[in-house]
C-alpha cells in the first residue's frame, strides 16, 4: 500500500519536511528498527566487554607499580646512617629488616603464595622478626591490619640514630622519612587494591553477556542443509569457523580479565611474590651491610688526559659511528 504525504508538502513552509520525520508508517524507522536494535545490542556488548578488560588491565598495572621495592630506601639508609662498628651495622640492618617485614605482613594478607609460605606469625619470626618484636606486635590491639607497625619502629629507630649522631643532620633524617613514607604508601595502596575490587555487578554483567551470547550461538548457528532451500542459507559450512574464532577471542578476553583482576594468586602469570620477598631482603642487606663503605680505590679514569673522547665500539656495531648525530628536526633548514 502506497503511503502518500503529498498534501503535507503541497506548500513550502517552516519545518515542512521536519514534520515528516515523526511519521511511523512507511518510515525508515519501521524499515530498519530491528537491525538498529541488533546493532545497538552488539555495540553495547563490545563496549562493556572492552571497558571491563581495560579496567582490569589498568588495575593489574597499578598493583604492579605499587609493589613496595626497598631499593630507594636502602640507598638512603646506606648513605645516611653512618658507623662501621657493630652499632652502626645493627642500625642499618634493623631499619631495612623493619621495612621488609612490613611488606611481608601486607603481602601475606593479600597473596595466597605468601600466606602459604608464612601461615602464622611464628613462621614470620623464623625469617624476619624477633620474639620481643612479636610480643610488641601482638600486645597492640587493633581491629585493623597492623602491617604499618614495623614502619613505625623504623621511624622511631631512625630518630634514635639521629640522637646518637649516626644520622648527622636533620636533612638526612628528613630524607629517610620521605623515603619511608613513599614505601609505606605503596604498602597501603596494595592493601586498598585488595580491599576495593571492581564492582561485582560489572563482573557479573560481562560474564553473563559472554556466556549467554555463545549459548544462543550454539542454537542459532547449527548446520542447515542447503539442499532444502532455506531462505538465506544457500551455503553452509560443517565447521563453524567464524563462531569458533569468536569463541576464541571473546572467551579469551574474558579469561584475560579473570587472570589479571587479581595477580596475587597462584596462576602461571601471577606475580612471583615469594621470589620478590627473597630478592628484596637479600639486596637490602647487601646494600646496607656488605657494601657499606666498601669502595674500590678512586683512581684516574682511562680518559683522564683526553679532552674529547668516545667510548669504543665492537666490530659488529662499528657501522653506527658513520651515522651523523641527531641535532634536531629543524637544524638543517
């Protein structure tokens, strides 16, 4: 049946054609609303799915960069807590032991690997704490995680070292406190990452969307015999190649999000927290003890008498010396 609208456009007037946009019968809306709804649903599915995986990756990277590494702190301790005697050595080693103890306490609260390694505080005593420190730790009642206590011991011991003259001025003490606060902030950030997860409803929506999509695919993409002349199915494949590719990529993305949303478990790609603990305590003690004032003789370097010199190349990299040095994109204009 022909839809006529000649009368409505017989005379040119204000918003003449605009009035036609609100008609349903014979309109473009009626013609394509089904395809439009399908497109919106597919677009929404991919938008939610992509945003979820992107947020999970951002969260994963944030947790990685928040891991408390003692490198900066141990350099400051080694350079500002002085004394070659046993007292100076004891202060430096104890300060770094307190820092590493704090990271162990927070990691055993969020990492299953570390928790299995140190299931009780007695196991922590075997590696990091003394029995007196354990008594002090347990004597302080708090309803919250007490990973911060060793860092408080650190600050008090650093103040005591300042009074003894081991830390020579207040600027050095301030530097110690600044690095300690940076270290504490990372421990705190790890705790909050574990406390505040991505909203559960978001994870549920993405999971339901993926699983329901492929549940419909199992039914809707079955083989149809082309010999029976089904409309739009002149050609069909026994193996649903494109459906399998969709399953591989979509489910793969979902598994990636599942894997990286909490990297402190025991999956193959989760953080090697126990190895990081071993590395941190070893390099900490080496930096503040074995390497303290352990310097090679200060001698003149090989290019002492040369005003202008270049570092030698091997034969495999000698061709790089023929390239002119970059001086700026507009240097030769």
